[in-house]
C-alpha cells in the first residue's frame, strides 16, 4: 500500500483519507483484483491507525463494490470483474494493433511434473493445457500452461473457457493476481502443428510466465511461442 498515517494530514477526516488512499491503490493496480489484504490488525499497524478506523474504511470500500469481505477468509480486492479486464494480463497484440483474443484447446492432460520443473506448488502432478491462441480469429501463438494439481482433482475440458484466468476464478475458485514474464526467442516445441513449422523458419518469440494467486503463492507456469513477424509482446 502506498501510504501511512504519517503521510496523511489536513482537515479531511482520517477514515476518509484512508478510504481514498485504498481506492487509489485499487484503481492504479497497486492492489490488484482478487488480492487478499493483510489481516486487519497487521494492516492497521502498517498504516499507523486504529483497527476501528481501518474497519470503517474497509466497510466503505465494500459499500462501493471495491472489496469483498468473506467471513473466516479475509478481505479481497474486487476491482476488475468486467469482461474486458479478464484479459488485463494478456500481452500479445497483432503488429498492426490490439485484437480480440480467443483460444482453441488442443489437449488437456493430468501428468506428473517433469524433472526440473519450476516450483509452482506442493502437488506432484499438474494439469497441462496446450492451446492455439487466436487474435481476431487469426492463429497467433502456441501456449503450454501447467497448473499445479492442488487446485483441482479433475478438470473437464468442456468447461474450459478462452480465458483460463476467468476459468480459474469462476470454476476452480481462485484468482491469478500477479505474473512475471520473461521474454526471449526460441524454437517451436516438438508438439507444434506442421503448418506452424512451414510459416516461419527463423526464431520464434518465446515467453515464460510464472503466475501467483491471491495469496501470493505460485500456481501456474506457462510457455508461449509467437510469430514475431505478425505478433508483438506489449506490456502496459
């Protein structure tokens, strides 16, 4: 969070100042959608205010629809539930500008994690999604996504939507709130369709992503290959 009691001054009541500071942090993404706030006592200590003042501010955020308070679980940021923002963490665009993303699932498997696999959770197995990503209905990227097995015992491929993050939220009950992308180049994977190998003979754009859930725990590892002649990685 971006402020403390020492930074808050003036004639505006303290609870209003705290409320507006938290609203600003939510709107600017400092507190991303789905993030669980620290325990109220810890949060109040960090802001150098009383728990009572903090609770009044949180109640106002809940009234404005910016916070979901779940008894026994905590307080969750609730800022970007509309359809457009589901794709806030999708960072591929066509060279000539933004485009509407969609995806076609090629396969869904429940497998042991490969040796040397990134540590994305405690389960020994993971769900592997392989997909073709489209932009404006044009094939734009290949995706391989590994979801830690602790999040589900079984996943029905028929329920998987174009946005996996929306699927995680609506069906599996957790949210991806933070990602780390590493962008480079590399060859296509051995499972790439033959038609992809014929369309571009040089290096492909390559993205590795580690994704964290609302508790800050690693939950997903993904690899994406895209044709740099037609697609760009854009981060805003």
